[in-house]
């Protein structure tokens, strides 16, 4: 289906801020708004108001894509579809966020994780164009991954939780106990922006590029990327997020991932061209917002 006559709404719902946009593709974003994430009712009402205003100015939306922080229920046949699942974020557990959109818009609505949305955005317009199996990982305040497997976004039972895999934790090198409320020293517990700040007593953005923190960080990320490589056989891994996108960190991650895989995956892209295997997002920090637009486009195609 051609997009020429369509206009899409996209919501990138984060734990601290929401970004809403109306447009068609990266070169045609007609309007954009961002606001703080407060209560579900207030935040979703702001999103609805924004889209209503844009419809009045630009014309009717054809579909809305909503790429949201999780955990959430993305399964359309589940009784809790469209809701946020139990989360430490006050007020959001069980919030029927898709229902709040449906009350105002009788058009196709797609609902997925923020990282699956970002993955789809990268597939549509970024560094995953033409691939059928890849991973989008974000390392920022939290850690999460979306997977596109053999031509579609992976959901399975609920959706992947790539931030919570176990990693080897050498307590001599890193005595920090981790910050995950569920697992302590899982990957996110050791490598998130929150973990960095708590371990070193200062924000990652204030640590110098040659601080030992980055060796540790690159190693945890590399352990995770090696595990994902063994499990899903991705053709590429895109690493984004406030921490993951740091230019000085990427070469360390590439090198250490290659060392961790240690020649076992016999593919030239890993053996000879690790820089094209592990890459930064092609859409920069717009993967999530544009991914929401891509989700809307897909919802319309499927309707
Ligand atoms: Zn965890």
C-alpha cells in the first residue's frame, strides 16, 4: 500500500517522557510534541489532544502506532491486550492505554514495546533495511531489546526481556551488587545508566572516556551481545540509548563481543567485519518515534 494519501500518528511512550508525532516517514514529520510521563490518564489525554489538534489542521489519521515502555501486553487476542503489565512505575500497572486511544480514534492502532518499535523503525528506514533477522538493543536508564526474526517482530509468550539475562559477574573486578529489583546483578542491574551512576557515585556523562567504568560497561554489553548472537543468529545488532550510543564505547563493544564469540560463529561479518555487525542506530535518537510511525503503517497494511 502506498503512503501518499496517508498520515500516521506515532507515540514513543517512555518512562520519563512521551514523544508524539504525525507524519509519514523520516523526511515528512509534520508535527511533533513531547511531554512528561505523569499518570496514564493525564499522559494519554495529552496524546489524544495532540492528535485531535493535528487532525483538525492536517486531516484525518489513517492509523496510530504506540511504542511504549513495558512490560506490556501486545497480544491482540489476550484479555489484557493494550495494557501495561505490573511495573514499579506508580499508577501504570494494568493501565488500559490502548483503550484510552480507542475511545477517541476508530482507526487501526498498533501497540508494541518501545524497543520493538525502534527495531521496526530501523528496519524500515535505518540500518536494518533489507535484513530479516536482527536485534535492536537500547542501553540507557534501563536496558531492553527488540527482535525482528525471519521477517517479523518477535513477541512469543509476551515479549523479550533482553535486559534481564544473566551475565558473568566477577565480584573482584566489580564488587557492585547491581540495581535490578528482581534480579540484582542481571545485565540491566549491572550495566544500565542507573547502575553506572550508583556504582561510581556520578552520572556516566561526567565520567572521562578513559575511566575504567567503560571497560566494565563494554564487557557486560559484549557478554549480552554474544549471548544474543548465539541464541537468535541475528544478521546485525543495533546498539542505541544514551549509554549504548556513546561513540567511544562502540569500538570496545565490537572488539569484546568478537573476543567473547571467539571464532565460534563462522560468518565473515563477525570474523572480518565486526564494525558492520554491531552498529549505532541509523535513525539516531529518532528510532523510537519513527518506529511508532512504522508500526502505524504496518497496522494499516494489516487492517
Ligand atoms: Zn533484572
